[in-house]
């Protein structure tokens, strides 16, 4: 019974230290754990033991087997790791910097969006976000857009399917899903979720069925501004937008408001600007954004009392601002992933 003492574990461990190959490993393992190995032959002795001796003998065999198997498993892992290193060569320190290190940079649209957020964050607006897949209620109905409006036609908007889906979240019946055509949907979601005062900006990707050319894209990025509070007036709207454009394009920037129409604002305006910072266009009035006072019907749709609260909203394309700020004459350059273009920013 001496061969079956705990000394056997130390014996196996000592022999494993000198094993350098998988072939030698398998040979040693078979001598202890194989069908004709030491432990299997010891198990055959149980027939010669009395009923009282067998439980203790079986316990000893199992104890040795578990510990010896663990030693072989540990050694196998070390041998396999060594074999892998031999095949792959010396390890490489991946934390070392490349000899030809190339630094990346932010996309010009990302830089512009961050700049716009920074300007409005500094005067108390916070950034809000929402899904790019929306329902008709969020994209049109809640924004006071009539059924007859051209934007609700498939030729202008990307509807996902002809199937009718249940908009259970807003509880406004059965509606079609679509790719949002403006980030005004974020304004609606925010006003449903929060109570005034509300001061948010909503940047994000939008989609419209535009023919792609130098100034149009079916996929583009929009930046919207919303303020809802007590006693908000057109003066607040104009002063906010004047401040924004002067910070972005310089203190000598001029603005003018022209009456316009949007279903979700009343009154509504188109805003033009001119600035010495836009190069050859510096003496021209350039249309830059649309805005207006939030229509009372929109406030009622989101359960805000228009008798107590008023607000203003504005929206503009991030690509449009980036093109003017950086002197870019083709919107398609933003999406072509040409490093010769992107590395300039």
C-alpha cells in the first residue's frame, strides 16, 4: 500500500517537471492513468480486500486520481502554450506605438455638431435624442401636419412598409412606421416626457427622398432647438438665434427674418444671414434656417397648456452649416470617406 500513499502525487509532479514534449507527456500519463496504469491496476486489488477495507481503499484511490489528473491537466496547458509560442514565434508587445503612427480625427460633421451643441449648452440648452425610426403620429400628427401635406406622401418620405403597425407606446391607434424626416420628433418625445420649462437641442440623422446632388442628400443631419416656458416671445427667439450665428460665424454677422410657413410654428420665419467669414459669399444674404413660435396645437397635442406656456423652435441642416463654415461646395464629400478630404479637418 506504500505505492498508494500521498507520496505518489509528489512523485508524479517531479516527473512532470522534466517532460518537454507531448509524446513524453502521453507516455507518462498512460503509466499512471491509462488502462494498464498504476491506478487502474490498484483498483483491481479491491477484490482481494474485505468489505470493511474496501471503502477506505476506494476513497484513497479517488483522492490520488483527482490530484494526479489535475497535475497532468496543468502540465498539458503549459505544453500546449509552449507549442503555440514555438509555432507563432516570439510574442509582440502590442502596446508599443507603431513606427508609422497615423492619428485619426473627428469627421467634419461630428466636429460641427459638437460645436453647435457647445454654443447652445453654454446658454442653458441640453441635448436630447430619439429614435431614427418613428411613427406618423410623432413625425406628422403631433406636429400639426395635415393629412394632405406633401411630406406624408411616399414620394417624399421613407415609409418602412405598407403594413400597419400598432403604436402602443403613444396610444394613438394604428400607424405606419417611417424613417424620421426631421428631428422635431425628439421635441415631441421630450415634451411628452417632461414638463416646462424645457430648453433642448436635438441633433440627429434624418432621411428624405431627395435626389442626390451637390446640395442634396437622402441622408443628412439636422439640428433643432426648442424652448418652452412662460412668457416666451419672438424677441427671445431672435436674440437666441442672433447670438448663435454670431458665435459661429463671427461678431459682424447680420441676420434677417422673413415670414414663412411651417405647420408646427405660428408665426414662422426663414432666417438669412451674411458674414465676412464665409469668403466669396460674404456680401450675400444666405438662407440658413427655419424657425417660429411653437403652434398652440402642438402644445395641446403633448398636454401642455398653451394658455400658460409658449415657446419657440428652430431647425437647420448640420451639413449646410459645415459647408459654409469650412468652405465646402459639395455635400457628397461628407459621405465618400476620401482621406484626402477628411484629413483636412
